[in-house]
């Protein structure tokens, strides 16, 4: 509890608002405030309930439905210290037959308490909330038109983004083929890549692959419009030649998208020639990359679909390997075979006979 008190505090405010404060963890940081309101303009019954104890809320079994919800238990309303903090709110709403109701969960975040409180009160209005969503939708549509994005493009880029900024289960496929050694992040610094931001690595080796580069540049532009910083690394695998056609087309694609200012900056675009990077650094780059797209295998969607298909095949085979057959390797002094079911403390590897001689198994 003393540890949790160093970081999180909960406070129930007026008008049924909840304020969570995360205390700063360094001299140069600021406190972070999270304000929450569970709001509806329809008739409610009883009090607004709060539970901050995660163990009480979920229950000991940790089933799909929290125990307090499943059993309709009243929330404790305790705002003190708990071992495992969380925040659950509950409100009972009266609904007449055939009636349609709306309720909103309002969440506001700022490093200033007054701003959080102001926003909570501002958005406790159905008309304001509706207007805000309409304006947000109009903004997104205007951005999509400006960026030249279709619905299928946004869906594809959001899927790529989810694999980039969240845990990527497909990364295991890459790690399995990389050498098992210690990778040092600072070896990327000489290429201008910090390694602190998520990395998308695109491998290109032919002019026919340039449509993938143009597509990934479009995705990078979309991410930046959402204030999401990602390092885009383009690895030019073109064979060493005087003309360097692929490198020229990559540079030209960046110029056409007016993204030249993003080259070699944090959250920008990095072009690396295969002839100017060590093999160990390539492996390090693959190790650090959140998503790797090999343009020769197809576009973004095709690459992700192929990786997902391969990953699903792999997890389906988990546990399907045939179990090895076992035979008794040791016998007691009178050379009588031991029945496995008679062994004590048997754990599939071995056990003990009645006269305490150790019997163990070995695969054929």
C-alpha cells in the first residue's frame, strides 16, 4: 500500500466526478490528473457507486464477468489505499418499455487539475458531446480527403499501427531465425536511429517494389497526422551499381510526398543502403523493428496477411507433437518390473518404489 501511495491517489469530487492523480516520478516531470464521469440525462436510481479495489471487483476466480457485476454486489465506495488499484463505476438507470437511453463515460487527462475539472463539467451535456463527435468526424473526413485515403487504406494502416505500437505476436517468427546473441541498441545511433521509438522496417530491392514504398510513406503520413511518432527505415537491398535506380526512386517518392524534411530525424524516415551497413547491424535492425515488410512478398496487406497465416499455423500446432514413449530404465535388485501406477511421487519422469529405490524413465 505504501508503494501504491507513491504514485496513485483517488478522490471523489462534487457532481459525482472521480479524480485520479498519478504523482510525478522525477524532478522534471509533472503530476498527471485523470478525471472520470459516468453521465446520463435519464432518470437514475440510487447512488453513484465506485470500486477501486481490483481484487474485490474481479473476484478470486477472475472469470470473464467480474464477480461484483455477476452477483450485483454493491461497490465498497472506499477511496483509500488498496493493494491492487483499479477504477470501476456503477450507475442504475431506469428504462421504460420501448425507451431508448444514452449514457456517456467521460475521461479527461491533463497535467493541470483545473483543466480536468473544467472539461468534465463542459462535456456533461448530450448536445455538446454530439456536436464534438460530429466535428471530430468532419475533421477526420477532411484529413482523409487531403491525404488521399480511402476507407480500405485507413483500415489497413490501423492494422499495421496496432502491430507496431502494441505487442506484436508475429515478431516471434523473426526472432526465431535471428542469431541468439546480445543486441546493443546504441549500434543504431550511427545511422541516426535512436531505437527509442517503434520501428517499421521496409526492405526494397527492385523497381517493381516501389508501390510498396509509396504506400508505406502514405501510412507514415497518416500516423503523423494522428501525432504518432514512428521511425520508418527503408533498407535498399539493390545490388551495388553506378546508376542506383532504386535509391533514386525512393528519394523521388519522398520528394513527391513533400516529406524531405522528415529524413534522418526522430520519428522520420531513414534510408540505408545494404552496401553501407554491417551484417550484424542488419540483424540488430531486424531485432529492434516492430514490423518488417519485405516488398518482394507483396504490399502491406499481403505481408501482414501472410505473417498472420503463418503465425496461426504455428499456434495451432502447439501441443500436437506426439508424446515420446517411455520405458522403465532401472529396476529394483530382484529384477522385477515396476508398475508405474505403483510408484510414489510419479511426475512423468520417474518416481519411487515401495522400498524407496528411485525409478526413472527415458525416451526410446
